[in-house]
C-alpha cells in the first residue's frame, strides 16, 4: 500500500491547488489560535469562491485528506446530495455524530470524559431536532385545517392542550369561521409562545456549549489537533431555500469554539439563488457577508491547466480527432485555440463538453477535424451562423484575426528533400472550406494538380484529409455527388449542445 503523503494527495493536482490548500490550512489554524488569545468565541466560517469548472470539489476532497494527514478532525458534506430534506441541521449534525461515534468505536479503551461529552452533544442535538419537528408539525396542521385563517388556528392549536374538549370545540368553530377569541385564549397562546422561545433558546445554548466542551475534551484526550473542520461542498447547486437554511443553521446552531467551516461556492451564483427567494432588489451580496468571516478567491486556472483538467476529467477518445499540422497533438491545438480565439474559461468548458459529447457518438472510421469543429462550436456558443462555409463566413473571419496562430511542419517535398514550413491555421481553414463546398470527387481530382504544384503543406493536408475520408466511406466506388461529412458539423453541434452543462 502506498504511504499517504502530501505529494500523493496532490499528485493529480492539474490546477495547482496544493499551494492554496497549504495556505488556507495555515491561515485557519493560526486564526483560530489568535481568536482564542483575545477571548473571541464561536466558530470561524470561510467561503471559498470559484466559478463552475474551477475544481472546487477536487480541492475540497484533497483538502480533507491534507487536514487528516495533519491530524485534524474533519468531515465533508455534499450539500447538494442532501438538499431533498427540509432542514440541513440534521445533515450536519449527523456527520458530526458519525465522526465521533466512529472514533469511539475504534478505541480499545474509551475515555469516560469523552464519552460523557459526546453523549451530551447527542442529547442536546436530539432536543433541537424535537423542537424543530414540533414546530413543523404544528405549521403543517394549521395549513391543512384552515388556510387563510392561520393566526386563529395557531391560537387554537396552543389552547387545545390545556382545555381538552373545549379546545376541540373551538377548533371546530374556527372551521365555520364563528370563533370568539377570548382573553383567556390569547393569554394562553402568549404564555405558550414565551415558553417555546425560552425552551428553544436554552436548547441552542446547551447544544453549542456541549459541542464546544466535546471538542475541548477531544483535544485533551486524543492525539487529534483542533480545530474541527467541517467542509461543505456544492452549496450553490442546492435549492435556494435549502442553501439559505444551511447558512442560517451554521450561524445560529453551530457557532461553537474550535469549529471551522469551509464552504465552497460559486458566490455569484449563490447570490442569484438568494434573490430568487427574496426578490431581485434584495441585496444578496450584503446578506452573504453576514455569514462569512472571510472569502478566499480560488484563482482561475490558466489555459494549459484547464485543458489538462478537462482531458483528465472527460477522458475522450482522442484517436477520433485530427488537428491541423503534421504533428498530431490535441492538447497543444486546444490550448492554442482557446488562447488565439480569445475564449473565456466558461466558453472553453462549454466547448469542450460539446466536443466530448460529439466524440462519444462519433462512429465514423475517419476522424473529427478539430480545426473546423472546435472553432465552429465556439461560434455556436456565441450564436453565430455556423452553417456558413463561404470565404466571408464568421469562421474564416475568426481564424483570420489570429495571424500568429501557426504550425511548424517538416515534411518530405519533391526531390525527397525535407521542407520546413511555418503555416498559418487560417490558410488551412480557408482551403479546407473551399474543398467542403464542392463534392468530394471534384476535390479528389484537384488533389492531383496540388501535388504536381508542390503546394504549401496546409493545402496539401486539406486535400489529403478529403481523400482519406472519401476512401474510408466509398473505397474504389465512384460517388460524384457526396460531400464531406464536415457539412454535418453544425447540426451535430446543435444536438450535442443540448446536452452540455
């Protein structure tokens, strides 16, 4: 078995996130110690912000392993997998309890103080769950009984218990809208509400205190190092009410000493989700600032890193691809394409997703031409007319705006001597589109003249590609009307685009 080390944890770190993880670990551990020194209590909450596709989940999983290697107690929660529930409190407390229960189960001899502290946490957690359940049950009952008279029904619900049959009679009267709300009912209602508030407040205080005591005992009686890290991933993908509830629970229920929350979010997306609940004019950015002590901006990957990450993530069959130039290197082509075509990171991710989908369904025995397909996918994303194959098309203009995008080709020319050429990608695209606009049979005939003229490599390669496609599809059979499958690219892209993230 390979020994776990920081090097093994981050060995597949294509986006160079290890440095971020090491910085954050040091910052968070030291910040907790600083807060203790000045008697500042409560948990510390860090928001780690990054856009979709920036490797947040990868980072959180590896960060968890790194913290474990440093001997910190840590749990990770995928919020999106559990947002079907009504209250994220249950999700978080279940992970905390599971961690400590698993630790106790592994011990040959359990420390009585640790067991006692753990049992106090579980007891107080159960109390909070019961209070929440009662509240939900009563609200549900009220809405079922008489929607539109909620306040009256609420009074009746509180009064039923002490009055027995009288309460039932009053409840029945409400359904007929003839109830008289007496001073006694109002007094009973107010008293019950105050009792419930005090009960909830005491339970919350007890839970936070017991959690803090558990962590203190845990640090004193084990080799583990505080703080206790709770990592929450995929919060921005949750239903807006659930995401809001998660933030509220973290702030009010888990505000205990020696607890560090790290939440990974696309903060802009999360802010939009909150507006979906509170309205477009709601200041969701300021609202989020209530919950986060700090936000760490996970840096955007560079183009080379992003292509590395996408290839590793999708693992497409690159043997189905062919790029312009003699050297077949899809990584190099895609990296340069995203740069020279001035593609945003989001466009790169979306374009690669479409390309991967097309590669999955590609069953032809000739390759996809990346030099046409990939920039055409970009055109689709930018809502250009990608069916246009003419010399004045958007595609031709796009590649013409990158004259420095070239290939360096060495091949055997006439007289069997090596020819060294620096060739423009735009020349290749223009020549290829010239051939696509005609029949493959005519293009094949023109190929003989091209060889006799010892034309530039991009022109020669374009003709070779068409001839190889013709051979793969028809062999020696003459087909005077067939055109290159490249003309089907726009429709294929549109279909695959409907699958993209």
